C-alpha cells in the first residue's frame, strides 16, 4: 500500500503494531454491532484490506466466514493467522503485500476495511479495488472515523491536530463511496454514520490546558451517550454496507 499511501509512512504503523496485543472487538463496540446487524452469518470467505490487528476481521470469523487479510506490517504473516486459529476461526490467506498490486486468485463473500481509506490521497481507487473483489451476491463493508463531522472536526483541530493531519478528510464521506460503487453493480444496504458520540485522540505533546479538557471529556463521556446515535455532526464513525447484485 506504500505507493499511494500519502498520509502515514508504513514505518509508523509498524512501530505502533510492534507490541500491540491481539483481541477481537468487545461486545459493545459500535463497529462490531454494525457488522452483526447488517452482515448475515455465512460460510463463505471474508477479506479485509489493511487487516492488522484483525479485531473486526475476527468478528466476521465469528459470524462463520473464513478470514483472509492483506497488509504490509511484518506481524501480519507471523502472528495474525495463528491468533485467529487459536480463537477457533477458519483461516485462509494472509499476505504481506500491496493491496493495489497484489493479484488475488478469487473473489470473496465479504470485502471490507476499517479505518484504512482515509490515509490515502487516491482513496476512490482504493474503494474501487475493494469492489472489484466482491463476488456477485457478496457484501462490501467500509468504515472510517468521522473526523469530518462538524463537532468532531472542531474538537480534533483544537485538541488533536497531529492525528487529524494524518487523515484525509475528503475520504470521510460515505455518500461519495456509494456514488463510486453503485455503477459497479452494488445496492446500498446502509450508508451514513455509526455510533453514539465518542471522541478519542492520538499521541502528541499538548499544553496543560488541553490535557485538562481531555480529562473532562473522558469524565463526561456517559453524558454524550444520552444524545441520539448515528448523527453525522458528532458520530465517531462513517460506514457503508452494500451488496453486489447477482446478474
């Protein structure tokens, strides 16, 4: 993915992943709930682009799919398949390669990524690349953070500028994803925003006042859960699930 990855160098990902423990997304995770709601249980195969550390790919495995993945981090082939098998999941191919150039030998029942396309300048081509690998009758699932939303963007510009700079806000528009894949034979199942209000930040040096504000936000997190879910102004995630027509 390095040829078209404009916002974060692969070395940064590798450093962050070096000691990261592997685990499935918890039961209350909004993306897990989203997948469980819209992706039916199946016996086919799922492929995740940028799959490490596999916390949502494992959810698809729990739904019955054989899990497959592609990423560039060295831990992909070394650690992830063995961990998936230890969870009792069926594993297929895990390949350390570039998603734009690797040649897959088959198509998949589910093709997905979670927090990937927003790190690319050429994100529309990456959306198309996902769509190419979905078999007729299969599912396409994409999600990104919603840093573009009005409240979310304001907070990130104020408190999380470095992390924000590493994301392409142009990619955080699910309706544009839908316009890309609809002509490729997909029907929209869900396209919009996911979850109750939440806010997280990346690591960077911050003045004391900003650190104080972040502590206040963490303590008030439960209050934010009283707001309606799935509102684009403040929801934490964008999402789209589409199904490829059978011709």
